[in-house]
C-alpha cells in the first residue's frame, strides 16, 4: 500500500471545479436507461453511446474521472483502450467492482451487495488496464421498520473489506452507501437512515484499518423521498446533509461525491450548489452523478449517429453547470 499514491489520486478525483461521471451502468441498468429512448442494449450500442459521452470536447475541464463498467474498460475508441483514451485527456479511469445487489436473506425488503469473491484478482486485472479507483455500491432501503442495523452493518463490513483490498493495490476505493430516495418518507427519516449508515461505515473502515485519506466517499444527499407529499427545499437538503456529515464523517476524508439517485438534473445541480454554499465543511464536496449528468444527453442522442453533436452539446452544458455548482463559495453566515 502506497499511501502517497492513494492520497494523490484521491485529491485529483476531487480537484477544484471537477467531479466524476458515473458511466458504470451494469448491462441491466443501461437497458433501463435505453428503454427511455426505445433502444436495445448490446455491447456495440453501449459503446456508441459512451463514446459520444467520452469524446465530448472540453469535458476534461470539469471531469476528474469516469467510472466504467467491466464491459467498457475493455472496449476501445478509435483503436485506443478506453482507460488509456481517458488518461490521455487527463481524466482518471475508474471501475465498478461490485457484482450487484441481492435480497438479504431473512430481512424482507433489504439488500446486500455481492462481489467479494475473486475481487482481488479482478482488481489486479483492472489495475493493469489502468484503473486508478474503484466503486462498490451498497443499497439501503427505507420502509416499515427498515433499514435494520443488521443490513446496515453487513453492508458496511463488505464496504470496509473491499476498501482495504483496493488500497493494498494502490487503487482508491469509492465506498458508496446509497440510502434510496424512492419512498414516501420525510427528510427526517432519510436523515436518520443516512446518519446510521455512515456511522456504521466509518466504524467498520476504522476497524479494518482503511486509510481515510486515501478514499473518496460517495453517498446520497439527505433528501425527502420522491413520493413524500412534503418536499424539502434545496436549502433544507443542504443544511441537513452537511449537519449529518459533520456528525459522522471524519475530517481526514478528502472528499465526498454525491450520487444523483433519481433527482432531476436541475435539482441535483441546485442542491449541490446550496451544499457548497454552507461554510465549515472540511471536505471537498463534489459530484459523481450518473443520471443527472447523462439524462439530457441520452434524450438528445436517441440512439442516432446524426444526433451526436447535439447530445454532446447537452452533455457539456450540464457538466459545466454541475461544475459551477460544485465551485460555489461558502457564504459568510
Ligand atoms: P445516479 O447519479 O444516477 O444515482 O448514479 C450514480 C451511481 O453511480 C449509482 O451507483
């Protein structure tokens, strides 16, 4: 484990004005995204779509890294392997390394992430392909009497084990506990679930001796459930998110990047701006959005070659707006 390398990569990932594009949709998830434009996913079509995103002129000014899927890290753009293509443009290639979620046995409604089997071998292969960081997503669901401590703890344990394996190979881990925002719960309930989840994660990371300066946390904002009749505004989301983080996230962590989780691009942009306006955070607060960065570009592209320029225009416009949101300076009060 080379801590200087890990720290340097982690700091680059959250460099000023920059954030990460999550383009690591699994085969199942990319099909869900393509359903919106009536397109069938296959490796060539997935590549055409991602090539449109990655070749957008100027993105290196706003993107420090891109998270890739196993299929994508082995594909090429104009004869150059994608991780190499991105590196040449000054963008760090990263990789999703978990194997997705399954039901947590005996805990109805709750999920656990798989993928520790063979993880070391996969990480060695990805490192050879050029991956500098790796993501593992855990899903926490809000509902009647859930999340349980057991689900939170079991996911935290796996996040810690994966993080340690990454660091041993000088790959920066992005542990991603995501409290889902799909329910009808209030912001207060999301706050409680998020705080419990993050508290457990940092307890386990400490227990496993994970170096906190060599990781980037990816997580959700504290936000109202999508179906909640009372929606908290951006100011409330920002205030509760930062207050929760200050309660449980050690200051050694260099940066926190948000997932968008089903927020609209405008909502994810506005909330991030408000979060950065709050003074007193010891961390870089940036983005690692999937849908919020891609949605408008995907709709403009619509699976057609002749729409590539239009789609790239939509993509860079959104990336720029999100970068500006991330660059907001805290106000005095
Ligand atoms: P969304 O921003 O679309 O939630 O995706 C981020 C991500 O990487 C989820 O794992």
